[in-house]
C-alpha cells in the first residue's frame, strides 16, 4: 500500500485481478458470488478472465478507480465513481472483493473481481468512503465534467510514471 502526495487524494494498492464479468443487476452480494462462480466456469462467454490472476495496482481517488497492470503500468480499466453501484467482500472468501460498475456507453454492468491477502475489507471501506465523498462534493459543486476529471487523474498518473522512468533511465545511464 502506498500513499501519494496529499494534493493527489489518491491511494494505490497492489492486488491480484481475477477478472471482469458482465452481470445482470447493479449490485448485491449475490451478484458478487455469481460473478466469482462465472470466473470458475470454463465456458463463461461474457467473462474476461485475467491471465493467471495478474498483479495490478488499484488506484482509488475521488474521481474513480483505475486498474493498472503492475509491471507495464498499462491501464486495463478506469471506472468513474459515478458509475460504481456496489462494492463488497465475498463472505465465503474474505480475501476476494469486487465492485460493480455501469459501462459508460452500453447499458450493461460489469463486476470487477480482485484478491488481496490483507486489504480486501480496507479497500471496500475506502471505495465506499470515496463514493460518499464524491457524492457530497458533486452536490456542493453542482457537478463537474467527469471526462475532464478522469483525464486530469490519468495525466497525474502518467506524469508520476514518467518521472519514475526518467529517474530509472538516469540511474541506468550513470
């Protein structure tokens, strides 16, 4: 777990990404259980399984959740907070948690599933807090353009990654 600077208001967690499953309803523990079962069936046609439970960095901020592949920092998914309808820990497997988000264009919902040895309950709590804070902030401000906010967030992540890569390159050259 790593905190970023205070002005970013974002936190990241290393977790294992189990996959993304299209679901019929926007939330509930039953949906979470069904999504996990769908990942375990070999014929899940509406399922996008992660290869061997890939390690990802889960970035949580007031604007949303970004899922980045750990080694390449490739953005797998980004979910604005306003699209998230449910988040929970699987009761039968406390290390497994997930959230349901509406697709920004299609009228579908997807359940994103993760595994964490120690952070599952913490992450679910943080995502809930972020959702409440975002809802309060939108009502106070009158709402902001989500696309602009998502781009600002991605820009910060990429700037941070660029600085890190420059530092590595300088060390490699030296």
